[in-house]
C-alpha cells in the first residue's frame, strides 16, 4: 500500500494534467464556429488558446513539482502551504480576468477547473499534514 501512495504522489498530478489536455483538445475539435448573434457571455475558443494554455499549465505543473518536491519527505506542510498561497493568487488573478471579459474560451474554463482542483488538492494535503503533525505532537507529549 505504501508503494501505491508513493506512486500516486509522484504521478497523479501528471495523469490529471494529461486528462485535462485531452479535454481541452476535444473542446477545440468540437468547437462550433462563432455565430453572428453572440450573446454577451458567449463561450467560444480563440486561435492559440490551446497552445497558450498548454504552456501555462506545463509551467504551473513544473513549478508545483519544484516547490512540492513529491519525492522528498522534508517539511511537506510548509512547502504545501507555500504552493497553496501562490496557486491561490494565480487562480484569483485568472478568475478575475476571465469574469471581466465578454467572450470566454472553453479552454480557459477548463484551465480554471484545473486550477480549482489543484487548489482543493493542495488544501486537503495541507490540512492532512497539519493534522498529522498535531497527532504526532500529541502522542509525543503523553
């Protein structure tokens, strides 16, 4: 079971990234051409959306791996908290930019989903790490 969690910790982020890339690609392939009568909050894909989002998400995943270092066990809670703060700021910036535009890209919405799930995962990892730390400190004090 321990080897499964080690494998999961190392490769789950990459597997989730590949699934979302497939979803973005399907969104581009099935994109209908924009109509003349677009409502104020139309959802369409723009030229270069997929390439830009792939590069952005690759940079995000590379930075997360550099910050979190999933192959190491040293100070995981502090690194998780740092990654969570940085990713929350980045998600907030992109959410603000997306909500203040008239035309929203499907690829951008999928990218926001990617960021929200990453934030949720980092938050749960931080809570788990803090809980584990508190549990160990309580056992040591007995």
